[in-house]
C-alpha cells in the first residue's frame, strides 16, 4: 500500500554558541487584576502566541478559579477565561490539544466525592469550557499534571489520600477523549509519595517524576522518583535518586537519546537550603550525570526542556541571587549538564518561574507570577527571550523508496550532527515528538513508519 504522507516543512536548526551571556529579553508582560493571580505554566501555541494557566482570586471574595490567558506572539491579550468553577488552592497546568483547544488539570472542592478531587477541564480554542470531570475518593486528591496521549485521550498524574498503600500515594488516571476514566492505578509504599509530572514517551509508555519517603533510608526526607509505566498502567520499573537530605523531581522530559532529564530540588547536595537538582539518565533510568545549581539561599528547579543544541534550559526560583526576596532563575546547560549561562528576572518582590519552553524561533518563554510588577498583589508573568544565533537550513526533500521514507537536506559544513523527529500529529517544536535518529550525514532513511498514515517530521542540527 502506498504511504500517505503529510510533511511539515517547518524546521528549527539551532547552533551551539560559545557565548556565556544570556539572550536579551524581547519583552515581558503581566496579566491580572487587583487581587492575586498566580500563573503555574505557559506554553507557546500553534499560532505562535501563548496560553497561560493559573488561578485567580475573585474580587472581594475568597474564591479561587482557574484563569486562562491567551496572547498573540507579542504577548498582547487575545482573550481571558475562568473555567472549572471553584477550585482548590493548589496549582494547575495547561496544554494545547490536537483540536486547537486546551486541557487543564487542577483540583476542586466542588462536585467531587471527597475533601478535594482531581479536576480535568477541556476547553475549545476560545477558552470556552466544553466539559469537566472529577476523579478521586473520599479523601483528598490533587491533580498535578496532564497531557494528551497518542490515542487522543489524557493521562493525569496526581496525589491521593483516598487510595493506595500509604498515607499519600502517586495516582495515575487514564481517560478517553471525553475525560471518562479508562483505568487508574496507584504507586508508592507505606509512607508519602507524590507524582508531580507525567509524559507519554516515544514507545507509548509513560514516565513519571516525583518524590517520596517510602523507599528512603530515613522517613524524614524524600528522594527523587522516576517511574516507567506501561500503556495499561502497570509499573515497568522505578528508580530513586538523592542523598541523606530532601530531594524531589518536579519535571521530567524524554531526551533525544531515549533517556530522561529531571529537574527538581535537593538539600542532600546543596550549598544552601535548597539547590536546583538536574539529573540525566539513560532509557533505563540509570544515572548518566547530575548537577546542582544555586547559592546559599533557597533555589528550586520547576521545569526543564532539552534544547535543540542537545543542552537543557531550566526554570525555577532563587533567593540566592537577583534583585528581590525571590526571583525567577533561568539556567542554560550544555549536553553534559555544565552551565553555559544563567540569568535572574524580577523586581524587589516575589517572582516565581514555573515553566520554560524553547520557542519556534529558538528563543525562550518563561511563565510564572510576580508581585514586583503588575496591577495586583500577584500577577501572571510572561518573559520572552530572543534566540541564540539560529541559522536556517533549507532544501529538505522527502521521497518514498519501497516501504521506507527518505529524508535529505542541504549539508551544513559546520554541523556536528543532526536530529530527526517524527509524529503522527503536528508539533510546533520537537517536544513530544519521537526522536528517531542522530545521524552525522545530511540524510536519514525512516524504516519504522507504518504502511499508511500521516507523518510530520522535524530536523534540527547541532553545530
């Protein structure tokens, strides 16, 4: 059968640069009213704009609602929306879905079975609520992270006091496209265990990061957890990382070599109270390297993304450096985890970074909240940085030879290697795409595509 191909001819070829300077800030924006507004994540959308998600305290009332802000590529507001009813006073995360709408995870006191329940909200592309679902039992259940899965449904990682073997357990929920539960499972031991981030990886399994004290030498402190789960919710393996102190993994992402990068916090190896903890593993979760960043204060890593040069960008917070009591802390590393540059952002107040993403043009977008700037006590805060010397390579050709797909592109004399990615749905960067190969030549033969289907490719180059 002839292959049916839809090729995405949009490529970001990023150069490794020797500069130790952070890229210039293109612009910053704040969003919110006179009350408190807390942003817990931002994502660039397919139209080059941004979606920000957090919580807003309704005026003159102690009522918390999920708050969405959609912007254009310059950060100017296109629309705002409050969804999900009254929610609990914890974080929420957002992702743009394949239909152009959004999926949001949080927790709520209203309409569930227990003290609080996991809340999943689906909106259309204008921020109008399409449906919402709650999950949980008679205890407290808190939703921490959700992602759309390859089948169009959703995977949610949460914390539960309703189910599981311990006082607090990792709670994994798989739903269909309408948010109806397909299966759930809990993970952990007899103490306290938290699931903080989940991603579906290229083999269809799931990877979870978090932390807990069920498997530590002392029940007083946490270790970082990394769990690999099969498509039916069964544990494949679990790894722990850390020392004698308190260590936790807030975010995990699969890297182009099939391994994982984890960002979190450590007191086991810190120079101060907390330091940012960066862990790189192979595909089995075995440690390849670790690094620690920070000073004598409190420094935490909340988000990490592999960049197109093979390094990493980490966003978090610091009280060790910067202008205020707490500042946003951004760190760029090379592929070995060694720091290339760092920068703080904020004013004299409290400024917190919860997400970072490499943008379509090779720059960066950082989302969080600030009470140094803006209209209210705290406001959503979006920082846009320029790219780092991004040459474009053109002339990609794609052909079919027998059962295989051949990709060829113009050779770059200074290239060290190339990275090839594929998926069955369009992406605006390589996050979430399947890493296929790391060729040193300017051609790649894809022998793993199905006999028919629609495929989207991206190629990046390392200089």
